[in-house]
């Protein structure tokens, strides 16, 4: 029976497809950030015509880059880690550290999701907007909440696969391409 984390697992394919779509949106936002910044720099330096609202646009796009790209990083365990202790403890201890880290990540993401809707609602009620452009701030809460929800699901999915893979006598389940 598949754990859902092997290459052919239906759940993994679905999760990867959804998270890859969010990551592609984050990449598109990053490309737009670069284009807007370059246009502002070129127009300002060559023609003395700054692009109005560049800071607002770049700041708004940064929300997409940060929050929509984090879920796939959790699913692939692609965060920067310091694995010095891995060489001094047993494989089972490393497994427990990974479980503990994923549990803390899930708790933190859950707390964020619990507390983020209040300021999002306040931004809607008070019609907060960016200083230079009429970008309503409540629209920016949508990728924040969607990205945090996707990241929480990715952490829970990875945690479940890690526990199921280890419980069947196999080493801790790792995503395809991970050597450990």
C-alpha cells in the first residue's frame, strides 16, 4: 500500500500540482517585481520620469512571492537547515527531530492562521489602502491566508508521510530526490 509520498502517490501528485501552481504565481510576481523596478530605474535615470507607485507595487508583489512560495518549500523540505547534529546522533534521533520540527512548524502556522483573519477583516472594514496607489490592503490578505493555509497543509502532509513511512519499518519517508 502506498504511503502517498512515493513518486506515484495520488495525494503527492495533487499536493505538488497545487503547490507548484502557487509557486509559479510567486515566480510570476517576482518577475513582475523585477520588471517594475527595472522600468523605474531606467525611466528615472535616462529620462527623469519615475514610475509612480513603484514601491507600492513591489511591496504588494512581495506578499505573493513570500506567502505563495512557502508551501512547496515545506513539502520538499527545501528550507535551509544546519545538519551538524545529524552526524552525532542516531537515525532515529534525527527522525524524532524532524517530527518535532514539523510539529512546531504546524503549531506556528496554525497560530498564524488563527490570528491573521482579524487584521484582514479590519483592512476590509476600514478600507485600508496603499499610500500612492489605490491598492486595497484586504486584497493582499488573500495570498497571505491562502499561502499559510497551503503551507500548513504541506506540513501536515509531510508529517503524516514521515510518520507512516517510519512506522512500516522503512526509513523516514523523504521526497523524491532527497538523499537522506
